[in-house]
């Protein structure tokens, strides 16, 4: 599985953003999540197709059992939402699956919910207010109007 450089760029920007100030713990969390995903991708790449199919069947069976016993809905963390949204969006782009076709794959949440998380993630990225770290300070209103 090949991961596009744009995904790593986004992750790098997130780490840089969260590594400033008191959010240093969040940067380490994101970094460990990325490292964990990388290790999993390497492991999956070395498995045969039969092993992958069996593992998927076992995981789906266990998930079905857990869903039957679970009475309250899951409340994923922001990092879990981010990871799931990015992975599902990459899968959807690569396979051109519709939201209805994703229902068999996404078991804990509705596909529309996961895709909504991705839209919110993109919206937050483009509406994030960046601090002005350079340039000249603004003039007082009186000085601007006296010109």
C-alpha cells in the first residue's frame, strides 16, 4: 500500500502545530499513532491474501459479538475520528466505493458519520485562524485616520 506524500505533509503540519507550547503531549500522541499505523502497514504488506482474508473474517466476527453485548454507543476520541476518517477516505478514493458499499466495511459507525468527520476535518484545516507571527504591528486607528 502506497501512502501519498500529501498525507505525510498534513500529518507533519499537525505535529508541528501541536508541538508548540502546552500541546506537546498531543504531538507525541499523534506521532505514536502514525508510527503504529506505519508498523501495521508493513506487517500487512508481508501477509498473504489468505492470511488477510482470515484475519478480516475473525475481526468481523469478534466485532459482531462485541456489538451485540455493547449497550451504549461508542464515543471515539478526536484522534480516533481523524484516523478512521483519513483511512476511509483514502479507501473510498482508491476503490470508488459509495457510502452504501462502505456499510459492510465500517461496522461501528455509519459511513455518512465517518465522511462527515472528514468534511469537518477539512473545514477545520481551512478555517483555522493562524497567529500572525511576523510583519509590522498595526498602527493605532487614530494614526491611520490622520493620514
